[in-house]
């Protein structure tokens, strides 16, 4: 059962990467193997940092409290991910908010093309680092919850990094093919993000019961 949960963490952390890859594929922005590897390494570092901190908290918190806190944290993160993915009505203020969005992690995930700072059509080293940090925010918080629940730091971090590497590549490859595909009112990326949140809710439930 533990390996299924580890796989669930990896999938949850990688779905945003897949969505970003699709966005780049649609816009014909290339992500080289080197840049993709940089993103995966950052994902590994963020994930293992969160897990190690969570395991440290596990040692200092009494009794079953670490498991409860970890499950609650994953539940909150999963719920927040689902709510953020729900489509919102467009507003006349959207164009005025673009500049503020571009400086935030949420802005980068919603508009991944802004990371291509030099408009070269290819993600450079600096741009890969920026994108890696934005994509690894979930890996950090997921890792904290996993650490509180006592899961293996290396196993989760390694599978998360591999998941990142594969999902970004796959997203770019399939970007042009799924450009116009929707599932109800959701885009492929939004639907994938909701699945990511649902996976975390399931893990939180399994940890508590």
C-alpha cells in the first residue's frame, strides 16, 4: 500500500508539470532535456526538503499528532488545488491584473509562456530554474505532509523528480494534439489539476482511517 501512496504523491506533484508542458507544446516553445532535468532536480530538492522538515516535526510532536497534522495539511492543500482549478468568470479587470500575475507562482502556472523571458521559443537555464521553482511549490508542501506521515524521503523525492521529467516531456509532445480538447467546462490542464487535488484528498483520508 505504501508504494501506491508514494506513486500518488508523484502523480499529484507532476500533473501541473504536464499541464505546463501542454501549454508550451501548443505555443511551440521547446524544453531541452537539460532544462527539463534542471526542473526535475529542483523538484527533487524541494520535495526532499519538505519531507525532511516534516520528519523532524514528526519527532518533536507527541503521539499520533504528526499523522493528524500531516493528513490535515494534505487535505487543505488538496482542497485548495481543486478550488484554484475551478474556472472563474472572466472580468474586465483581467488585462489590468496580468502584470501582477506574472510575478507570482500562480501567474506562472496560469501563463507558463511568460517564463520564456527572451521570447526565443526555447527555455534557457535561467528560465528553467524559474519554472522549476514555480512547479516545485506543490512538491514542497506535499513533502511536508508526507514527512509528517513518516514516508521515505528519497523514495517520494526520486519518484517526484522522475514524474516531473516525464510529465513535462509528455506534455510538450502532446501539446498540439490536445490544444482544443475540453472536458466539460474544464481544459485538460484544469481537469488534471483537479485530479491532483483529489489524489491528495484520498491520501489524507487513507492516513486518517
